C-alpha cells in the first residue's frame, strides 16, 4: 500500500478504544461533530516513521449493519476510507468477549481495507481464565494480531510497528454461516479454564443487584461529591484566591486609583464596597467578571470533571445506568438518562449535548426539560452553598429537596401526557478497570477548555449589561414593572429582578447577585429555587434550541415558566 496517512480505530463500545487512541496521539486531540450529524468523534495525530498521520477514534459499533446514528457515522467513515489507499483500520477487540468482537472483525475484512487487529484487555482475559492463541488467530484472519493492554501501554509499540504489515484478507463465508464460522474460530483459538471469583468480581456483581447496588451507589456518589467539594475548596483556598488577592488585587487597586470615579471605572472595576474592591459584589469586568468564572466556579468544574472521568474509566457508570433503569422509566426515560443529568451537575451545556444519547425525540424533550429546570450546574450549586450554607442545613435542603421533587413529579407528568414509549436499555457492561490517568486528564482538559470558552465571555457580557442597565436607568423601569408580581407571588423585593435578568446569561452570577440585596433566609430560598427553574442560561438555551429544534424549545420554555410561577408561589405560602 501507499504511505499511510490515516488510521481509523474501530471496535465495539467499551473495548478500550479511547485509551488506545490516547496512547497513540497523546494530547494532540480535536473533538468535533461528524458533518451533518450530532454524533461526536475524536481525532488526533501521531508520528509514524517521521510523518504526522491522522488518527480517528470512530464511534463504537457492533457491526457494519448500522442501526443507531453513531453506528451510521462509523460506517460512513469506513466507506470514505475505501476510496483511498492510504488508510489503515485498527480493529480493537475485547479479549474477554472474543465471540462478539469477531462479528465486526469479519465485516471489516470484507471491506477490503488494510487492517491490524488489537487484542485489547489481554491482561483481564488472563485474569478470568481465558487463553487465546493469537498466532493461530492471526493465521486464520490473515492480518496482524497484536495483544495489548492499553491501560499499562503493553503492546502499543508493537501495534504501531505492525501498521506497516497491515493487510487485507477475505474469508470464505456467507451471512448464513457467519456465526458458525465465528464459533469454529473460537473453538480453534480460545480455551477457558475454571477460575474462582475474585473479590473485585464479587463487587462487580453486587453493584448491579438492586438490593446491594443502591446502597453502594449512594456511598459512591456521596464520596464522589465529598471529593469534589474537597478538591474544589482546596483549589480555591490554596491556589485561586491567593492569585486574585495577592497577585491581581494590587494591580486592580492601582487601576482604580488611576481611573478615578466615572462610568469607565464602574464598568471595569465596579462599585467599591466601603472603599474596597469586593470580587463577588463589585460587578466590574476586571473584578467580578474574572473572579466568578475563574476563582469561584472553575475549581469546582475541574473537581467535578476529574471525578466524573474516574467513574467513567473505572467502568462504574454503565452499571449505574443499568441499576437506575427501572427508576428512570417512571419518568419516560431509560437508565442512561442519568448521564446528561450527571453531566449537567458539572455544566448544563455538556449535559444538554448529552441528551442526544436518547433514542427518541420524546426522550430528548423530557430529559432536556428536566435538566434545564431541576439540575443546577456545579457553579450555581457552589454559589447557593455559599449564599445559604451560613444559615444551616435546612435552607439548603429546602432548595435542593424542592428541585428533586419538581424533577420527579414533572417527569411523571411529562411521561403521562406525551405520546410514545420509553425504549429499553441495551448496553454491554465493561469490566472494572483501573482508570488510565492519561485519558482522564485528556478528557478533563477538553471539558475544562470548553467550559472556559463558554463561561468567561458570557460572564463578562452579563456584568457589562448590568452596568449598562444601571447607567441608563433601564433597570429601574424593569424593576418597577416586575415588582408587583415578584412581591405578590414570590414575596421578593423588586430589586431581585436584577438577578432574574442576569440569570439568562449566567445562573451562578445571578445567585451571587442576591447577596448584597439584604434578603431574608426565606427570600433567598425562593429566589435560588426560582432562578434554577425559570429559564436556562443563554449557552444552555442555544444548545437546547439546536438539539430540540425551535418548536420543542419553545414548548420546554413554556413548561419552565409555568413551573417557576407555581413553585415560587407554593414556597412563598408554605415556608414560614
């Protein structure tokens, strides 16, 4: 074949493709949607014999007879590769489930594209008593077969060296005898010996069974959020706050004196509190505009995505999806709907993007609406904790307890009123694995970079708009118009309209803006709850409009506004 210019990684879901991809490409990674679809794939570059070649991590698929959007994208990538003679396919096989993996392998052989087979999870196969004669398998398939353990990097160098030997081979069989051919291959190359269950295998079984699985899930999630809080607070106390207080504050103070009183000072520095700069309340572009996303929010986002990466790569998340399947069916969704909800706790934008994993339009509408209404992002959660935590546990329970009840009841109502059914969950559960910190770090960097790209511009825009509204006195007219409704229904002063207005730009900033208003504990509870429910931030709104379409987005907004009016009014009546 001609010089290799492109490598496509293909395999079943959960066979370790992302880890091998990381081993091959390092940090040179680009995540994007396949043209004309909402399916995301990753590509990067690696040095091969002095040349930079493209490496594509295709979506996981079980065969080339595509059913889901992700599988169709994988097939299209392969079809495009047929038209060139500079592409090699690395077929990644799960050594612990050789029979299932070989179905795709035979499909790939029929495609006629030069191929190399990676027998991944080789160490796990040995641990559970599976022995594979890879030399015999190579002879049968007619293409190079390399055993790999992507987590430790074993076999990766040999895999790269084998690319020059990539070849094609078409086995004689037809579709009617496909599985008999696979069965014969398995009989020839694989031996399984009896092996007693290890402690990790017993734990694996316990995490799926409801009787033991739910308590384990509760403990894991409790520890996870405890770790998130510990990491987030540590980053704030020991890194980000000192940077702003000791490094940035002296610069801003000099700039404040240089500018003197005036509109430019108000926009850039904000309002001085007792002659001092308050990074949360001053509301300047260079004070609050930078401090909130970088020092108050970013630490928790880093912590959340780091812990999420550990849960993903350990193999626990698919088990949690199966465990929660029955519960989620009560609100018209299957168990994997917990993924956008969980991602939404970090940032609603990736949570909104993750709703595309739902198979039907009905499921996407329900999951997106519930996400936007009842799942505050980690930045907003941090601000609510900072605002209400000093008043004890009860105010926090009233906010988050209300949001959970709204999530559950509204989900049941939407499931009852919207036509259609919720499909069953079909997912292969991977074995527990030791997380590969290279991949965890890579995903963390991509997610944090995406957050910063979305967060900082909108925070700065929000702060700028508030200052302009103040300067032009437009905010006074908005406050006067909305005050009767806010006071009568929610028991809030008219000044709270400022936070509600900014909530469309950044929910976390809006919650922070409640602090200087002198609200009572009851008013803070109601305002925090209504802010979460009534409208998504503009970044989430944009993504949801793209994912749902304008018509469904408008329906979802209607549900949000009605829910906010009802819940805020009920809280005002019931909270003493």
